[in-house]
C-alpha cells in the first residue's frame, strides 16, 4: 500500500468521485461546490487498499476570500504570496486509522508539489492530525477560532519553507501496518 499524488486531471473520474465521497464522509467541510474545488486543487493524494480508496488528502488552491477569513479569525497573516496553498481534505476510513496513512498522504501532497508555503486547519481536539502536521514540518500559528461547521474550535498550522524530501513512515518508525517500498 502506497499513497500516490498527482493533479486532479490525472486521476480517473471514478477516483475523483470516490475522493469526493470520502471527503464528505469526514463531515468537516461545506460540500457546496466541492466537485469544482476538488477539480481546482493543485494535488490530490489517494491511498488504495487493493481497489478500494481508503484515504485522501489534497493540496488546495484556496479562494482568496476563504484565506482572508482564516487569516482574520486566527490572527495570522496568510497572504497568498507567503501561503499559496492549503493542505486539507485529509481523511482515512476508520478501519485503516492508526497506521500512518494520513502522514503518508500529507507527505505525498507536499512532495508532489514542493510548495513554498502551505497552511492547514484542524480541530483543536484532533491531536493525531496535529501530530501528523508537526511530523511533516508544520507549526502551530495564530489563535484558535470557532468553527462554522460544528461546535468546536479550529487551529491553524503553517509550513513556511519546503523541507528536503519528506520521508514516508516505515515499519522501523514504529508505524504498524505499513509495507516497505
């Protein structure tokens, strides 16, 4: 099992549809216009178990209005020249969690594009996603702010400079369930 990342147009239509289905399963996003936002992303990362899509992530091209909203709410400057991309839609089906797949998906997105600046938001109580972001070179920035998608707070993470090649976790990293490549 390996995470693969490429531009949306390089994925088959069925894979993009399954990507959208998994993003919606995560239940953390506004699904209005999601198909178009997926098609507009810079990179989509997918992780298959056989023929079944079990995890997704994306390097998105966020709308300026959304970037400004996150910047204002978090109190951190997310100007597009510093942070042109947003990492998001990271979701792994429940039965495959705890195996390092989110970390692989995030690394695949970042390695595919090698962006200069990326931001991501996650729930304040999502410790595993925060750990995944830290392991992929992100740091926490700004102030937590109330989400419009539920009764919780979001925190902002930023990655300002590309790291050399990000390493994929392996069994020797203590991550179970990974095959060596």
